């Protein structure tokens, strides 16, 4: 093995050892990752409940005794019998006067497989009646379909034959406010995680080492400052990548528990989407760690580093917000680190196809800036100023 | 061999030009192989600045420093590879064990595989660090920390060895171990440069003593020669006389 490799390997191993034995720093990274999906789940659950709140509808059933299963199905959809209406709502439902008539020979016809006619009576021009009527419609269709499917299944017919064409809706228009909030939150959160997760490791391995008097010893060794910076960058960004990866995994798992389709939002975080997000966020992780190291190395103490780098965290939270508020986005925003990525992430959540050119452009710019930061830092560590600040 | 030739170094305060500190003012000396050379000087005499220039951390305004003939300014990495350093302020990586830390510095000097392993085992044995080797360094006493720092400086068997006040905080036993170790190194033909405030130690250990004051060489010679030069019985009195004031000792 040649000297460069031996040195770099030793530097990286040492940084990893220090980083992964610092339980406090790792806790921060993991906390971020675990809080994200939980927060998103709770938020969307509350929103969905608000949006998809199906208030009870009271229907006058005629002949309910003939079709107990149908009535039960209605009740599950919050379509209830008029007999159970609470007193304060009685007059409104009396006025709306929605009635369903179930024929006497329902059970017999059902058994023989004959078509059954239910009669729905209501004033269809009344606006207040329209949503309940639509819900009754859907409920009957769903009930009918489920019986139909079962009949076909019994006869050995694949029920998918009934749906030769399926429409998958992807809304490219501006999504409604609530959904936008969720996806924007996740986007910002991912950016924040890229910046936050590696933060303590970056500060600890730069300002922390200076404060513990081990930096001077390291600078006296026959190893180039570029390797030192690279090793620290690798270890800090590894922790950042782990944080982002955890968020992506946990979110894609937890989103499965929330049915966003109820509010008309199509949100899915499948493996390919998560992979694209990761690809987008990888350069950001490196960029963030490089920024943090660059700033932290110039501060005089651990505390100063913490507060200064803390301000850096505002950037990833602030930029996507501003970008999403902008209606006319100038072209150059696409190229900027963070702004570029946040726009692409927004598009991914909207379901728009990924613009690979934009992905590569913004990644290239981000990596270029990272490389510039690393080289500048390596040069700075050679300067006397840094040495003078040692004591 | 360590050679320092006509070093000048000023620290300029950009805001106030009058506030310029002249840390080194034409310092020259040579530390030969097979000898222990002691640097003595009051606080602020320029010892640490001189050593930092030697490590290549600071660049001199004038003059040069070489280690085994390699210029520190022109080729700092090659020069440092010939150097074992025990710094003025030393810290440990507290989340690493002593062994891992020594291993780290050995690797930085390009050692690997079996050679590295043997070198680490050897230095641990020499410094009697066996019991501590696989403990994290976080709770180590001052003397134990000192030993680990020594081990990491010595593990690659450097031809030249620079120690900045190595015996502070060491108990008698540890000091003896260190002395024996330095004597062994000397016998093997290594060059040892040693700064200290403890006069007895310098007198007992050093072949040659360099006295630095105000960034200049004030006197040099064997401890005996210095005493004769100042006309004093012990090195402490000679030292005070040679630097021309007694304020340094009080500090």
C-alpha cells in the first residue's frame, strides 16, 4: 500500500472511531431521523381527518329489513338510518328528505343473481343534498362491485379482467395547499437533516480538536492538510448521509400507514423516488459538512463554532421556503446548491418526471463548491494564522 | 541532525505597527546526532516559536531550519517524517484507546502491517504502558497522558526527537523511564532536542545546553562549560547570569 492510502485510511478510521463513539452527536442525527416520519404522519393524519371528515348522513330507508348487509355497509360509510337522527339535526334532514327504497324481493333476487333496483329519492337540485347523494352513489357502487367481484371469483374469473384500463392520476398543477405543506415539509426536513446530522461531528472534529490541543500535534505530522480535511469531511458527511437515509427509509415506511389518496393527494415514496432523493441529497451532505468544517475551523473556540455553525442551519430551511413562494423563478436558481435541489425535490413530490439535466447541473455545481471549500480549507490550515490561533 | 540558522520571526499586529513582537532574532544552533541537546530559556524567549518553525508550522522571515539536511520550509512533509514531536500543549483523543492512538500516529508515518504492530508492541513495552493500552484515554492521569504522547511520538523510531518540556507532571518513576529511554535513543545515535525548566534534569541529561534569550542565542556549551563561563557553581545560577536578568526564573 502506498503512503497516501495508508495515511488517508488511518485518518478516516480515526475520524470514524471518534464520531461513532460520540453518542451525543449520534443521538442528534438519529433524533432528527426518527422525529421526521412521526411528525409527518401525525400532521397528515390530522389534516386528512379534517378534510375527509364524513359527517353522518341520515337517510329514510324503506324496507331496510330486506337487506341487513347493505344497511350495515351504509352504516360503515356513515350513512345512517333517519330513525337515529339526533334531535337538533332532525329538521334539516327532514327537509332534505333523502329516501332509499329497497324492494321486497331483494334477498330472493340477490340469491338468484337477478339485477336489483334500489330507488333513491331526493331533490337533486338542492346543493346541500348533492354531497350525500354522491356518497350514497359511491357506497352502492362499491357494495355492488364487491358482490360482483365475489361472484366472478367463485366462477374462477380473474377480476382484473374487469379493469383492462386503469387511470392513474398525476396532478401536475399546483397541488392543493395541504398536500403542498406536507411535501414541502419533508423537502425542507431532508435538507435540514443533511445539514444537521453531521453538524456535531463536524464541529467536534475541527473546533473541538483545537480546543483539546490535538490539532497542533496533527498538523506537525508528515501528512498533508488536504488529507486531514478530506478525512474529516468524509466522517462528518457519512453521519449526515446516514441521517438522510434513515429519514427516507422511515418516512417511506410510515407514509404507508397514512392514506393520502383520501384527500386527493398522490404521495408515494417508493424505492426509486427515495433513490433519486438520496442522489440529490448526497452532494448536499458533502456540501453541508464542508461548509461546517470551513466555518468551525476558523472559530476560536468550540462554543463560538457551535453558535456560528448554528446560523448556517438557517440556510437550508430558509431557501426552499423562499423558492417555493416565488412564482417567477429565475433560471440561475436551478444551478444554485440547495435552491436547485429543493426545486427538483418539490417536482418529485408533485409527481413530475425528474429533469435529469437539472439534477446533474445542480449536483455538479454543489460538488464544485464543495471541492473549492475543501481546497481553500486545506490551504488555510497551512497558514500561520491557524497555527497562531492554536494557543 | 537538526540545524537552525539565523532564524528571524516577527509577529506583526496589523492594527498597531508598534505592537510588533520580535520572537526570534537571528537564532542559530545545531543539535547533533548521538547527543541530547537542551534548550533553556525564560518564558517568552522564543523557544516555542523556534520549535514551531522547526515543525514547519510557522515560516521564518529570514534564515532556515533543516532536519537531516532537509529544509523545513521547502519540504515540510519529508522533514516532519524524520521528526518525533512531543508538543508543548498535548492532548489526547479521548474517545480512542491508547493503543488506537499510537496506531493512528504510526500509520500517519506510513507504517503498516506487521512492522507497525511490532513497533507499537515495542513502544508499549518500553514505556510500560501494557496495562493502559486498551483503555480509553479519557480518565488518564497527567503522567499516563504524557506516556501515551511519548509513545505516539516515538513509535516510528524517529531519527530526530524534539521534546517540549516533557517531564512536567511526571512522577519520579516515569521521569526515570523517560530518561532511560532518551539515553537509549542517544546511544543508538539519534538526535534529541529537549526543552526544560528543570535545571537538575538538564544538567544530568544534556550533553550540550543552548540558552536562548530574547530570540537570540545567549550561550551554548556543556553544562560544565556554562558554569565555568558564568563563574558559578550550579547551572541555575549560571543560567540567570547568562540571560542577564532573573525575571525569567520567576515567571
